[in-house]
């Protein structure tokens, strides 16, 4: 099979030549889904060169159609030969066939560019902001006592990161403290066991998730802006620091919070594999013993998957105490957690944060959760996490003095 494509206005014309059968359906599906991932959500499949269509080929077309329907895209098949058209009609997919040619004035050839770029900025509510608090501030490697543990609730307009557990009481919690991320009333948390996947608490009806926490940055409020980012010119991916700089610029603030849904280029992070609650005495834990407590990803991880991030970014200054791993020479400080999901396509343009998050929470479960770090070791360092394309909601923090 030969597949070519051409961008015309908002439409991507896919020209398929050959047989769309079991031998070629997977190749066809992957090729077209990659175009959808790159932001092309209005597809026309030109089938004058398609000589055969089997049930495997129809399944491929169904997969593509469902992907586009989920992001309010469009899907048409044109110039199908009689055999292919009859196969689609008799199997119930006649609606995909188009007998009306699209006017040429709407199909002027343009460069093959994705529909999203890094210059899309939307004002959601220019007066919106976040209020931040630090209800629990455990520091490595202090002993965890009852006074160190706070109980938090996470309603819809809350966002948080830290170390906590869903355990029912303080004694049980001591064995289970690990990293967590909360966005829009939903909580994802990483049990302190190597190799175990994250667990989660999703807000449903009257249920509001609760956690016992020993470390937390907790925000309440609403996001003021949304910006979209994606490959453009020489920029093929965006580092976390680049996105954080954009957050400060767009919110016109020195301290801000942000939520990101984006396709992963590579994540660099850590998570606990032993609960700090089991510490018997306060002490400094050094290498190699630290490897019994924390696991490091070891490589840039989860390329091609989707990351949900929540983080705080600030210019160096009074806020630096909540960024325990910041280096003095940093131009900005960030503290970010990321949950990894199987890839799902995001709708283009201005999208609602809560409905976009619910789509992910209602889909396949999260695969991993990291506290993101910048691995700046000379020669062997992995660098920092980076994303290829996605959406970022952000807002200024209106009480940064409370981070002292």
C-alpha cells in the first residue's frame, strides 16, 4: 500500500493506493492516527486508488473515525471505486461516503502544518487566580509524628501536589506515604512500592476525595488562561522550564500554578519506594542507602504517552523555600508532579479543563506518577522533562507571601 497526504485549508487529504486488508490495516491505522496526533482533525480519504477493502480495513476506518469523533473532527471518503463503496454501504458505513466534491476555493494547497501552535493563547477569566497554602511541610528525613499529618479534601476547584496516602488512619498511613497529584477534584497517588502502578480517587456525584498528607502545596481557585503548544519551525518539543517561563509570561506574575495535558517527549523523575512514615529517627540518608527509599527513572521515560501535570513556578526570591531541589543559579523554580496516561488525542483550539480531565480519568488508568526533576549531572545527566504538544491552563498565585 502507498499512502500520501496533502494539506488543503483545514482538511488533510489522505490518498490511499493498494489494498486495505489485514496485511496493511495496521500500517494504515498508525499512519493516519499519527496525523491526527499532530493536530489534523479534518480528514478526507481519497480512495480512487484503493482496490480492495476487507473487514480488517473497515476496522481500521472505524478506529480512525472514533478518534476524530472524540475531538469533534470530521471524516469523509471520496472517489471510492464501486467495490469499496458497496462494501461500506452493505456494512452500514454509507454515511462516510461523500458524493459532493468540496469546492476548490476551499481547498487551496497550503504547507503541511499542524492546526495547533505555540502562539494560541486564550483568556478564560482575566480576574481568576489561585490561593496557595502549605498545610503539611515534612522535610527529608524527619520522623513523621501525628502532628506532621494533615487531612485534606479535594473539591473540584482544588489543585495539589505532595506526599500522602488514602489510608484510613494515621497508623495505617505511616506505611503508605507516596507522591500524589490532585486536579479538579481527582487524586492520583503512587504507593511506595517499586513497580506498583498509581492508584486513584475520582470525584463522583457527592464523593470528594480525601488524603492524609505529610507534604503538600495546595491551591484553590480557577485558571485564568489557556495556551496551546506544539512543534513549530525549529522547535520540536518544549522543556518543562520553557513551558513554565511561558506560564509566568502569560499570567504576568512572579508565581503561578499550572495544569498541563501533553504528549510526552521524555519524563525525568523520581518517586518513593519506602514510606517516610517508617523512619524511627531523624537523620540524613545518603547514597547508596537512598536507593532503598527512592527510585529514579534511569532514562527519559514514557515517550509518546500523555502526561497530566500540576506544578508551581516562581522567580527566585522569597518563594524559593517551597522548591527544595532548586539550584541557586536557576532563573525560575518549579515543583511539578506528573501522572502518565496512555495517549489520547486532545481537541484543537480552546478546550475546557475539567471536561478534558474527565475524558482522561474515564479512560485507561494511569501508568506512573513522578516527582519531576532536572538531572543536570555532567555528561550522564538526563536533562529535564519535555513535551511535544498539548494544552496548559494557568493562573497567577495571589498570595505568594504565604509560601515563606
